[in-house]
């Protein structure tokens, strides 16, 4: 069992290097919170690719399909089921084993409990006992009956008298006996063929037995040779997880710093964004003030000129209407109508009264001398520098962690060298080679034994064949030589020979029948019980349940298999569970439940994620005191903007004047109406004068009103004067309050960074550590799964059990049972064959006397 122990140590080493890391990762999993009161999801862990464990390819196919002879096997199984229909006596066998383990003396079988067991066993074997009793009676009585029959015939009794009485139904009786003997012989031939097929099947399957032995040995060698490479591959893949952790440590700035930055930016960035928008508002305010100032100069100057021009034109038009020609009846009405509209020739909006914005504009110029946008961008840059600060401040910690990871890898490699795995498996391979040579050395002897067995079985069958030969020859000679015209005393030689051959067959039947039945009975008892007590329970795994019965071999030893392998019978390891795991080609580590023998978690806690590594991670501290969001110059700039005076301008007054027209009436319409009214007057000087005034008014509109309207509508950036005024109105609305809110938000963000960032750093550090631990968790889970399903796949073990079942049951037991089944049928048929042969021989042999009838 030395190789078994080395194999266990081998698998334990592979387990220790892998599975403890799984529990370590589980213990290190932490919950990360973005901020107090809100749960954060764990950081995503990038899946690692550990590749594929080198797979072992096994050659053994432990499956047997008997083919056509399988029909005979099923017939024998059906017969055995009729003989023995009882279910497998598991409980009874367990009781017998438990009582006999201490060594029971013969007199102890007289105890009541032992007598009950004996009766139960007899009841279970009653079918075999009956059949065996019949066989024994047959063996005993056949020689006796044969001797008596021979003596009786010598005394001219039992058909020995050479006289045949004439009967009317003689031909009918002869035909019946002939047909019955032929049918019996045919069935005996079938039995011989069945027995010969079973005999030949055993010899044929000997070659398959060698193939199974060779492939099983080869699979065990493959198992031994491939397992070290698989375990080495598991150990080497620690480097994959380690390199990924090292990569994340090298990028701790973007990873950890980025997570800290993303949490703080929820408060910081909005405050800086408002300050940046206020810087834009300053520039827009400057442009709006410049628009108003330039427009106001143009409008005020234009208003004075327009007022003078309209006054002159109104006075001139009034003088024209004072002409004596306007006194006539029809003309006077038109002149009066024109005179009534003179008051409309005046200015609408008076821009000369609007307040000046030059002071506010000058203050804004002063404010804009400080570039607030640049100051805010510095705040952005300072805040965005968080990853660099994290990297700089954790440089020593990262170095320490890298050193610990290298130390962990060294410990794993050192641990793997504690067990001489390769040497042990090399010894195991040598052991297999030696055992294979020993087994192969028995092949010639096995062939010789099988040859003798085959010859013996053929010789046994030849006994039956000899009897059949006499019977068939007797039938042929008797039938062919029989002459209906001949009397019993005048029968021919050919017919007489047929009768003698039949009697010879009877004699050989009495000689061989008891020998054949003895062979059949012996093989029936042995082979039948082997099928019912070994093969069937092995096929349905009931045999495993007996071996796995707790406290089977000793009252203090619970399980047999772990007690044999590990000297620890209290482990819940059964042969059935091990077989199932190996049949599914799982790893031997999982099949043997080695996790119950070795504390993997302690090794993981000592190596992959130990307390020192946890302390190093817990000591991560990031100081963000150096981050400045808004310099004092920026704060002063905001305050100066709030005090620039733009809030003191009366924008409503501006809007009222802007919304008025430049003149009371549209001068183009007024001039058109004036011309139309002039056309109603008689042609002359008055008409021409009025049209001249209409032309002057139109010129005033073109030269003075239109520029003023353009000055009101289009200024810089193609915005209207009204839009500039409304922009200033919105900007100046509660401007001190807005500035105060911006400064308060920035102060709150800086306070968060200065005083509360430690909480964020702590939470994000936990999340970062969790992601690092996640890589080791992937590794340990992969190792665990690999050990369960891929490393040291124990299919060869289940193949050995299946191969033993195939050889012992399918090759041997089924063939032996089929042999005695066919031979037993021949033995049973010998009885009617004797009777029919004796009866039929009377019709073929030449008699000494015959019945004489007188006319």
C-alpha cells in the first residue's frame, strides 16, 4: 500500500497549493459604500484566463457487448431468476460477516440468532438446493438404474428377450418412437451447440482479457505520469493571478485614485461647473454692456437729430397748409385733414433720459482683468490630480505588497517541494511495470490452462456427441434397413445393426449420464451462485453497499475504505461514492475526499492572504489636503462681479423705451398718405408742395430712422438690444445670492476633500482590495474546480472495477453458466432418449423367436 499513500500525499499537495486561496479570497471580500447611506455594488473583477489543465487521455473502454451469444446469456439469466427469484440478501450477508469477523466456532452456530441466519440462508438458497438435490439424485440413481437395467436384460427381462410380439399398431408405435427420438436428438444437438459456443466464447475472450489488462495498466501509467504536470500547472498559474494583482498595483493611481475621484466629483465638479458658468456670465455681461453702451450712444445722437428734422418738417408743412389756396371748400377739407395729422410727426422713444452704463461696464472690465476661467481650470486640474496623489502616497505600500506576493509564491513553491511527488510516481510507475511483467509472465500458463480447459469441455461434449452418434447412426441404419415384409426373425443385417447401435447408445448413456450430471450440478451451484451473489449485486452496486456498511469489519471502525487507505475509519468515504466519482472521471482528490484530512484554509490564511498583507492594505491612507478648488483671487473676482453695479441698472426703463417705436407713426406710411391726399387736390403749387413734403419725410425716414432702428435691432454677436438688456437683467437678478451659493458649494466641496475624504478613501480602498482579492478568489476557485474534475482524473480506478466485472461475469460466469445450461439440457434429455432407443431397437433388431399364427 506504499504507492497508495504516496498518491494521497501527491493529491494533498495539489490541494494545499490551491484550495486555501479560495477561502482566503472569500474571507477578504468586503462591502464598498460610495457614501454614507448609499450602498455601492462591488467593483467588477476582470475574469482571468488560466488556460486548460493538461488532460490525460485514457484508452480503456470498459464496456462489453456479447453480440449474438448475449441471447443465450439472457436465457440463462431468466432460468436463474426462476430458480432464485429472491432479492439480494444484503442484510443477511452483513450479519454473517459481522458475526464471523471475530471467528465463530462450530458450537456457536447452535445459538438461536445463528440458527435464524442459517434458516434465512437456506430459504434464500432453496432453489439452488432443490436443483442440486435433483442433480445429486440423478448422479446417484443413474449408475444404479443402469446396472439394474443391464442385469435385468441379461435375464431376458426389461426388453432383453429376443422375441417381439406381433401387434396391429406396431407401425404406429415405431413411427412414434422414431419421431420422438429424432426430436430428442435435435434438442440434444442444440444443447451441445450451446455448450460448445459458451466454451469457445471463453477462449475467445481471453484475448480481450489481455487487452483490458494492458489498457488498464497503460491508463494507470498515464495517470501517474500526467498528474505531476497537472499539479505543476496548477501551481504555476498562481503567477497569472499574481501578475494581474501586480498590474493593478502598478496602476493604483488610475484604479484606486480614479474611484476616489469618481466619488468626490459628485460634489466637487458641480461646484466648479457653477463657477465656470459664472465666468462665462461675466464675459457675456461685458458684451451685453458694450452692446447697450454703443447702441445708446447711437440712439441718443440719432434721437436729437431726428427730433430737429421732424420739427422743421412739421413747421414747414404747417406753413404750406396756411396757403390761401387751402381756404376753398373741397381743398380746405383735405388741408384740415392733413393739418390734424401734423402732431404725429414726432419721436416715439426718448433715449436721452436712459441711465448711463459706463460705470458698470468699467467695473466689469476691472473684474475681467482676473481670468476666472483659468482659476477654475486650475481647480479642475488640482482635483483631477487625485490619481497621481494616490500613487505617490501609496508608493511604499505597493512596494511592500509586491514583496509579500513574491514571498507567497516562494512559499507555495517551497511547499510543493516538501513532497517527493515525481519520485513517488516514478516508483509507482516502476511498480506498475513490474506487475505488468509478472502478469504477462502468466500469459503462457493461462493459455495452456485455457487449452486444457477447452479440451476437457470438448471431451465432455464428445460424450454426448458419442451417444448422439450411436443414436443417429442407429436411426439411419434402422430406418433404411427396415423391411415391412420381413418377419422379426428374418430382418436384414442393416436393420439389425441399427438396433444394435441404438442399444449401444443406451449403454453409453448410462455410462456418461451420471458423470455429465455431476459436472452440470457442480458448475450450476458454483456459477449460479456467482451470478446471483457477485455479478448481479456488482452490476447494480449492491455489493458496494455491503462493503460500505458502517462498522462492518469492527465495532469501533465505522468505514472500511478510509480505514484501509488513511487509517482513519471515521471519514465518510465509501467505496460506492468513490466509484461514482471515478466513473464520472472526476479528480482523485474529490473522489477520496482528501479535504477531510488536510486543513486547506489554514494554509491559505498563512500564505495567499495572511494577516500581514491585510494590515498593509488597511494602512492605506491618502491625504488630499493639497487640493485647492478655487484660489482667493477667484473668490475675490466673484465678489467683485457681484458688486460691479449691474444689479443697480433700471433695465425695465430700458425695455420700456426699446419697446417704443423710433417715431410716433411710420413715416413711410405717413408720406404715402400725404401723397395720396395731395393727388386729391387740383393741380398746382399746393399739390407740388405737399408732394415735396412727402418726399422730405421719406428721406428723413431713410436717412435717420432706419439707422436708429438698425442700432436697436442688430448689435454685436447679432443680438438685439432687447436681448442684451434681458441677459443683463437675468444675470444681475439675485447676483450676490448666486455668488454666495457658488462660494458655499466650493467651500463645502473643499471641506469634503479636507475633512471627510478619509471615509471615501477607506471605502474605495476596501473596494480596491476586494478587486485584488477577487483575482486570488478566481485562482482558488479554478484550482478547486480543477482538482475536482481535471487533476488526477481517476477513471482508471473505475475502469479496473468494470474490467474485473467484465472478465469475471461477462467472460467467465456467463459463459460457464451457459455451458452447464446447454450440457444440463442434454443430460435431462438422455432419459427420454434411453427410453425411446430401447423401445425402438426392438423394431430393428433380428429376433430369435417370433409369433406363429395358423390359418
